[in-house]
């Protein structure tokens, strides 16, 4: 089972929007050195929506090659087309990913039965551990806990990223499926509390800029050391907020650029963080001790 702090890795880009492969390799090495437990390559934070298929798979390939087994690599392979999701997940398996993260189909708003059949089809088509991903605020579709319970235990379905930020709902989810799949938080602000309730880790945006602290916080929570876990996440609490001051990954990419980790490149229709938002993000970076 993959546990701990799993960074939803930003994809570095040059100012013309092309992928900065050297910066990507450096980010992976940094996360290895900082103790991050796993990397999600080409999730939402990795700009999956605007990378073409060749780029998407090359990012996954590069992360796997540089990680070289030193931490887990989870490939973002979700799509609002079941056929496309099967294709991407199959390619991730061939590349050697440890697992796939599959966001609920967005925009076309399937029913709960449609969600069940979508994930069942992918699980039956590709022999790779698969983590479901529910983020209704982003996708416009909410996979209910009852639907997750139907999927729990199907071959290859091993976990779910719950990005609802609702601890009561998350606790219910752990009670329903925790003996059959791993539950991961997808909300940095509430992640430590969900881990203390039984979740197995945090798929994190904040870990992009504070990987060491987030890894230590997750480890403490997994060990049941609530006081230390809360103190650690409290030290970067401002980041949990400001990294969503504009649509993710706009703020986190600007923050990484401010830290000298990547350039300012981002791909349209996303744009570089607005000038008037930058002082707040910079202040949070400084308060958190990462700048």
C-alpha cells in the first residue's frame, strides 16, 4: 500500500508553454531528498487538461525514470472518456507506474451508475492498481460514498482520493471501505485530521513547496502522534489557503518560480498569478519558512 505524503506534482514549463524537462527532473530529485513518499505525475496540478497525450506520457516516463524506485509514482490517467482513460492507464502500466489516479469524468456529468460502470471498465481492462479521485468542486460531478462502496474490492481498485474537504463524509467513507481500499485526503487543510481518522495519506498541493514538512506531518499522523502532526501542518497552514487564491496550479507554479525551483511557464487558458495576489502568496511562503 502506498502511504504518506504524495505530492500532486506541478509540471514545469518554459515561458512559451513547452515542458521544461530539466526542471522536472530536478523537482523529482528534490522530492526524493525531502522525504516525499510518492509523486502523482500529471494530475490536475500537473496541468493534465492541457498536455497532449505524447507529453502526458513523457512526463510520466520521465518521473518514473528519475525516481528510479526511490519513491512511488502514481500516474494521472483520468478522463471524461472511458476509452481514453483505459488507453492512458494501459500506457502508464507499460511505463512502470506503481498506480494510476483516475479523476471522475468531468463536464459530461455521468450518473452514479455511469461512474460505477466507468471505473469497473477501467479496472477490468488494465492490470494496474487504481485510485479513484473525487473532487466535485472541480469536475461538476460528485461520486457518492455508496458508489465508492460498490467499487471497493473490485480487482485493481485499491484506493480513493477524497478531495471534498468534508471530514464527516471522509470518516464515513473510511468506515465503509477502509478495510477494502486506502482512503487518501485530497484537501491539505483537513488532511492531517482525516489521516488521524484512518486515512492512509495526503495527495497534496502544498507538498510542492513544503515537501519535508508535509512528509513529516503525514508520518506523525500515521503514527498517531496528533500533537506533532497538527503542529507541523499548522506551520504551513497559510499555504493551504493561499495556494488556491486562484485556480490550481496557478498559485503553486508561481510559488515554485519565486523559490527558484521552476520558471514562470504555464499553459493557456491558465495564466501567471495576478500581480495583486503575489504579495499574499510570498508572505505565506515566508511565514512557512520555505522562502
